[in-house]
């Protein structure tokens, strides 16, 4: 289906193709287990010799249909849903890294991911080096070691809204024989498809625009099928040498382009179990059906808000790559010509205290620990998600103490701007 249809059609049609007499709408397979006629049938599933379902911790038909839709949207060969965006990031790295390994990562990534990579994964013996994504190629290359297994970045960083030069990152990764993993949560495949620019694996927090309604936490990993693991077999023994827990099966030999996702499912999901519930996958699918309608509206509204803020004398600064004067405007035009996302960051004259007073005065926009859904919402990272950091540490992480993360919804733009105006006047 992915080949002949455009993204708008894939949002609605991909993943679930009912046969005669089957439900038109993707059903919720709310079952932990699946029945077979003979012991031999189930044995073949356990040996990965046949496709099928036996236990929802590994695979579920609802989840697989939604994963297939996301893979089609990104232009990948296969995808796997996870219980959250955090677990998607963890699995994406852990699928090719083990104790003693190392990977390189952009320093401007979501704080939760920064902590996962920089603190928790170090406890597992997997080391990371954070690099400035805007640094020259030689400088980023210098962070690589003989045991480096991946390069990671975010298309648009949360909350700093820096745009990743995907082609540059892909060149660096491939020159060192490792895959580029890109978190594409903010633009979604409607506005950017990283595989077209050389990325190998894409991850999503589906909690954000894909679900779009703040109902379901979830994540996804998509594989392009383009990275040649066997060409660097010594780097990736987990994929290129026999897995004793499956009778010595070698993933690249047995599954070809499906090796990476098959291993993530058959090994990591089997052992760690961060499965997305079928109910959440069902809700995610409903969100995906309107993703192509919502993203342009988010971007249109955010552009209007950013332009209003940039002209307001109470505002100290505005970050939005849709503004012609923005540092990342040119990169955004290259990778996301139709729009980026609905998130705008800005600071007010008078700093942190004025920012807090402004947020408390908003009526339409709600203060929530969320971003990227249909409703306009706002967060002050220095007071909320990053409140454990000093001002100095905040600046190091690229987050100014006065930064307001404003997630523009799909309401009427005039109403959103009027709410900002009354709060600024308050």
C-alpha cells in the first residue's frame, strides 16, 4: 500500500485491510492469548519459523496494524509499537548496544531522553557522548570510538526547537559504519520523512501529535531496512551472529531487511515487555486517521502566534523555525517545506518571574506536562520538567530560565492570540 498512496490516504487506509465480512474499522484484539489446533503449530511460532500471534506481550493484531500504518507513513519496512516514547528510545539503542558499547547523541534532545541515555543506560554499561548538533562534521566525528554503535538526534528538539541537519548526521554516521536514529516526534511523517534524507531508524513518542488528543501514552520504532548490518557484522553481533535463545538463528540471515524489528520484538519485547496496550493502539489509530488534517492547522496557528509574539514589545525573544529570521529557518525550509510543528518557545522581558505570572494568567491555554495535542497548552521547563537544574545547568542544556514552551492547538488562531494578549496585559 505504501508505494501507490500518498500520506493523506495512508493515514486513513494503511495497516488494516478487512476481508469479506470483517469489521471495516480496526478491531481491538483485547486478548492476552491466541488459540491453536496443535502443539506443532505453536512450536513453529516460538521458533520464529512462522508468523502469527500467541501472546500479546510479543505481538497483537491491533498493534501490528497500527505499526504497519506508521511504517507506511515513514516509508519504512517494519515498525514496532511500545508502551511509551521513552521505551521506544531505549529499545532502539538497546537493540544494537550492550554493556561495553558506546553511542553518540545530539545534546539538544528531550530532557527525559537525555536522562535515560546519560544516567540510566550508563548504569547498564552503555556509554554515551553528547555533541553539539550544530558543530562541524569533524568535531562530531571526533566523538566516535571503535565501540560506537549508533548516532542519535531529534528532527526538532524538545523544547529548544533546534532543527537537525539530517543529511549531515547521516553522512557522519555512515562514515563510521553505524546507523542514524532520528526521533521524528515533532514534525511527524506528514512534515518530514527522515529516511528520505539518509536516516536508518526513526522513533516516535506517539503520545504527541500522532495520538493528538492526549488520551494514550505510546511509542514506535520504524526501520527503513536500508542499513546493511552484515557489512559491519563485527559491530553488531546481536543481529549478525546466532541467537542461542532461538536455536542459533541469525536475524540478518533469517529475516533480511526485517532483522532489526524482528530482533526488537522477539528478544527485547519478549524479555522487557513494554508493550502498548491494544486499547491504546486503537486510540492511536483514530488519531492517525486525522494526522494529515491536524498538522497543517497546528503549523498555521503556530506561525500566526510566532509572528504575533515577534512583534510584541513585552516579548524578549521567540524561537520558531517558520520565522524568516530564525536561526534554523533555512534548514527547516529544506527538510520541512510544508511546516514544522505547532510548538513555539519564547521568553518575556523581566525573566522567570514574569514568565510564571504570564502563564498563570492564561485562560484558554492550560498549564500541563504535555505537548503536541489538539488543545493549546503551556509549560515553563525551569519551573516544571527541569526544576532540579540550576540556572547555569539550564543554560548548559540549552534551556533559558525564562523559556516558555507554548504548544499551539487547533483552535481558532485569533482566540489563541487573544488569550496570549490578555495574559501579557495582566
